[in-house]
C-alpha cells in the first residue's frame, strides 16, 4: 500500500463568479485509485458562502480525477458540492447539465497575466504599444517577461495530468493568452477546464503572478477576454441539414437573454460590437464571421450543415458548467 495525496477541488458559493477551493487528505491505495475508490468528503460551507454556521456541513462528491503532475502519488480530484441529504447544492451548476455522452465541447480560455497589479509587459503606470503584433507573437517585445514560460509550463502540466489540452497562443492584447480544452460528453470538457484553471492558478503562485480572468480588464481599444464555446451533438454531426441548423439558430435567438445571463459577468463591457464581438443586445450568426454571436465554420456548411458551431459570447469568467448546460437546453428546444 502506498500513501496518496488527494487534493479535492470544488467551486464555492460566491456570485457572480465562483472561486476554486481546495484541501487535501492522505489515503492509502495499492495503486493509482479509480474514481469509485475516492471517498466523499465534507467541508465547512459557512466559510464558502454555501451554508449557515449553525448547519455548515457540505459534501464533496468526486466526479473526475487526474494524476497531479507536480507531486509523486498525487491526485487532483474535481468534486461536485452536495447537500448532506445527497441532493445537489444550489451552487452546483454541474448537476444542471443534461447527461449526453455524445455531446462534444471545446472551450477557448482567454486570460491576462498580472504582476504587482499591472498587466505583464506593460510599463509601470503606462500602456504597451497598440494591438497588432501581439497575436500569436514571437519575441520579447511582443510576449516578453515570463508569460511564455508560464503558459508553456501550464501546457506541460495539463498534458501530464491527462487533460485534453489542445493548444496555446498569445492573444490580441499584450499580456493576454489563450488555451483550449476539448472533451467528449456533456460534462467532460467543463470538468477538465476547471482543473486546468486550477493548475494555472497554482502554477502562477510560484511566479508571484496573478491570473486576471475578467472579460475586459483593459478599457479602450483593447480586446477583451472570452471563452468561446465550440459545441456539437450527435444529431448535429451525423444528420445536420440546413433546416435543423436554422431551427437551432431560432432557438438560440429565442433564448438570447438566458444565454447572456450565464455567460459571465460584465459582458456588456466586452460584447460591444467591436473587437470581434456582436453587441450584447443582438443575436446573429454568420459564416466565418468573428463578429457574430455564433460563428458558423465553412466546413459546417460545406459538409451539408453538419459538424460543430462556435458560440463567441461566453466570456473568460464564465462557468463552463453553466455554459454547457444552457447550450444543451437550447439545442434540445430546437
């Protein structure tokens, strides 16, 4: 029997953006444990805005686990928060997702890196040069400081952990980066995205750097940060057709406000109709149109309206559980 460090990870009750929380325990296993071997655990919900102090017990239910790339015999355990009676806690957005093993999601997480209260690469008290050469840029003047080292190390950590990390790139604004996570199953990509966020936050602790997830940390002529959601279902991939596509778009337009409500706070600052966005109060779709609410890839149309679509409205602070849940509900209404 070997001792394993289990780092339990969950989302707290803060709104409009939940925080990641974690605590660890030590358990003995003969080998790397299966998910079914990981016990439920409790925590003080009164300290996370999830319970009253007079009845503070909340339950952590393991839903996904990964080898910890930074520790020998370490396990990262993503959890749902449950009530003591076994029901999902009101803050548990994962429990609202329709169970569809054939749903596929790909999330594109954008974010800024900050040190000492300023965006990496910006002169103290000032601004970097205008946008233009930073996107997918190379060289110190474009991606200098320690940004490249952090994002490269984060990629390696995710791959070691078995997270389906699809790639990284420097983004349009200075100090802004992106990584992509893909998963099959209605909850898989969201589970992995939360653990990937956790790994990035924990890594940045070592560099004395903060991750700014806000969708518009830089006012003015600077791109905001999104978390574009690429999605498909078995019917979208295998049957498709123009009529079904238009029915999906009609359902998305009908539920426009319901989507915006769960696509991250302060989206009015980002969805302005500028900087590759549609206005927050409008819904549109367009073929290869990065200024539309839904971007329709050329491959989707050329394949008989079959494949995946990209919702460009979710922002960088969005909860991927809530986003996946809303998208699947809207498709189901089509």
